């Protein structure tokens, strides 16, 4: 009788140990994903800060637009 109870306790302990191990593994996976996400966000934000276009005002935007339209018109007339 005592031996059966001991075996039941051992079985329960093994099941609990397995359950806790699985939960710890899932938390480790979640933490690694979170760290990866934070690293990616940090990398993206640093890249976005270094590659932002300088705001030179509407004059530069207008000049760039005119240049693009002229380039397209030149290519169009060369093809004809």
C-alpha cells in the first residue's frame, strides 16, 4: 500500500517535472523571439534615422519633379 502511494507520487512528480520543463522551453522560445524582435526594431530604427531624406523644402521637390518629367519627355521623343 505504501509502495503504491510512493509510485503514485513519483509518477505525479515526473508528470509535473515534464510539464514545467515544457513551459520553461516555451518561455525560452518566447524570450528569444522577443529579443530578436527588439534587435530588429533597433536595427530598423537606426537604419531609418541614417537614411532619412533631408527636408530641403518644396523648391527641391518641384525641381526634381520637373527634371523627371523632362527626362521622361526626352526618352519618349527619342523612341519616336
